[in-house]
C-alpha cells in the first residue's frame, strides 16, 4: 500500500516532529484508519498502538503494517479501549475526535498520557456562526492550492461524519479539561490542538513543569491563523506563512 496526500496527511509532518523527540517512546493513534500515520511513526518510536472501530479499515491497516514489529492494532472504539496499565508519551487524534463525545474523549486521553506526555489533535470543527464561515472563506485560496500541488487523494474509503461543535465550543471544552492547551485554526478546514501533561515533583518546591503550553514553533506556519490571544493574524502574513510551509 502506497503513500497518498489529503487534508489529514498534510499534518503528518507536524506530528512526526514531536514523535521524533527523545522523550516520546510509546504512541497511541486513536482512529488510525488504514495505518499510514502509524507506518510513518514506527521507525521513530518504541511502540505504537492503533485503534480503529471499522472492520474493513483496520483490515487495510493490518495489510499495510504486517511487517512493522513495534506496531499493534486493535479493532475497538476509544470508549471501549482498555490499555490496562499502559500509558503513552504521545496520543493522537487525526480527524477522529469529532466522531466521539468531546469531553469524555479528551478526559480519557489526558488520563492515558504519562506525565510530560503530548496530546495532538488534527480536528474538524463545524461552521455555525458568521465568523466561522468568514474565516473558512478567507483561507479558501490556500485550501485550493494544496490539493493541486500534492495531487490529493480525496476518498480513501474510511468512515466519515460531519463535526458537531464549532471551534468556539471546542476551545471552551478543551480549555476546561486541558489547562494550558494550545489551539489554532489550520488549513483544509482543520484545527490543531496540542497539550503537554503536567510533570509533578515531590516536596514543597514548585513543579519543574506545569501544564506547559506548546510554543507556536510546534505548529506549522499554515496552522497559525490566530495568535496566542486567539485573535486573527493579518491575512497577508497568514498567506505568506502558509505558502512557505506548503512548498
């Protein structure tokens, strides 16, 4: 099974940059699809677990990953997934979080992370308000360029569904569950969310690290449509950064 490019795989490089860090050993891909991201992650991590509820889709993942000895696959939903005592350094949702109830999914993901672990979401948000539609329209020229440059594979034969929450709701809910999380609008009707789990220390000294905010450098240029205060960047600057990252 070969590589392909679409609106989701466009962000694989962003995820791989974190996966290649020395402190990332064990990875969980929630809704792993046909296993392309796991195939790309496997050379950089100690273990990778992929879960996928759809029988036909996970069968394709087994075919793709048959010779990846450090990758294991389970046909299960995230709600039913039970890793036992296992915990992870990196947990990933790529276009799958909107298939689930947002609050319990984020709470479970946070619980399954080791201290200092990373949560990364490439998510879909609904357009519910005039602002949602205006911002989606503003990036439309760049959304059209990417698929032309990369010869997009549109339908890869995995289950899809429309998102329920818009980005405002996602910001609110995720902020309550994941203090210090970073969230940005990206291209291709996606948002990017990152969070690092608290590392606690013993004694009376303050923590070595609190709920650390992922720095803007962790995000691809084309994802940074808003600044740290969640206000829009100038469109000209956004376009320049986006084009530089897409070429």
